[in-house]
C-alpha cells in the first residue's frame, strides 16, 4: 500500500499586491485533483476566490482535495475573540463550500490554526468532495504546533486502499450545513 502526504504550510505575503491575488494551484494526478489555497485576509478578494471555486466545482469529476489558508471560518465556534466568545461564521465561505459539494475534513490536534493578539481561529483546513472520501476513506487531517508563524501547519495524510470503494450512498452531515440559509429547503427538495 502506498502512502501520500499533502501539506498546507503557512504563507507570508511579501508586499501589499500579493494580498490581491488568490492562489488556487491545481495539481492534476491520475487519481485525484488537489489544490493549494491561499485566501486574502481582505474579504472583498476572498469573495472572488469563493466564486471561482464554485464555478470550478462542476468540472471536477475525480476525487478533489483543497487545503490551505482560507482566512475564513465555517462556524462561529471556530473563532474566539479576546474574551473567549465565539465569533460569527463567514456566510460567503459557507455558501461556497455548500454549492461546491465540498466537505470539511475535520482535524486531529489543537483546536485553532491561527493566533494573534488574543484572537484565535481555525482558518487553515482541508476540504474535499465525496469522491475523495470514497477513494481515500482513511484520510486524516492533523493540526501541528505553531513554530515561527501565527499559523499552525496543517497536514492531510491519506492511504489509498487497494480494496473496492466503500458504499458511496453513505451520508455524512456537516455541522456548518445546519446554519446555511438554504439547508432546510434543500433537504425538503431531496
């Protein structure tokens, strides 16, 4: 059995113009499509990325993994302010994940991936589609301890199985879906 490792490491911006450029680096392979994400700290530029990912999603017909610094949270409990109170989720990011058919892979390790001035958040993550879980059901995301950055490294380990795919009719619910404004309507339709 072979083992592959995908990593998302903290990135630093060297100048102001790099904040305006979003990075979606797709690495096509025979087995899957993978992408490295760096979303701008500025919301107006992140919205551009969310729109591009949503437009790209229908063309991905293989297992799809995206990892990196999304600079947004899917749920309020993923962000705490100085007083340890939850923040609010990024609705546009939630919409992008929902519309793109992506799933948050969760994680093992510390709770937050970013810390600055008493604020903490889970900004770095891996997202994947159902085909990824079908092909790599043992995928696990680890948040490693911070070293020299305000972001923690995030690592996704996956072991492709040599046995037949699991039943793809298994349903997995994502907590962030429950707060999506169109969730109830979508469930009623299906």
